C-alpha cells in the first residue's frame, strides 16, 4: 500500500492523490491515520473488474 513518490495525476498533474481501496478492508490504526491524512480512500461498492487504483483530490480523476 502506498503511492509512488513521483506519481502525478495524468489529467491535471497534481500530487494531491489517494490510493483507492475496496472492501473487505481491515481497519487498523495505521489505515485510519492514512485516511485522515487523505492518502487512502475507501470505496463502499464492490471492486469492479478493472478498478481504478488512485484518486486525485484536485480534479476528481480516477485511474
């Protein structure tokens, strides 16, 4: 888990990104801190066949 250091949004170039996780997710203290720091985003829906892995907080793009 984690976002590569040099990763940027392919649409806007922002580094304000989060990794997208899908259920089931085991909530841990570390995961809670990552969610609060906006480094992880948990989806409530089931994982699609080709799920996006990252979310850009700046423009909303997912890839």
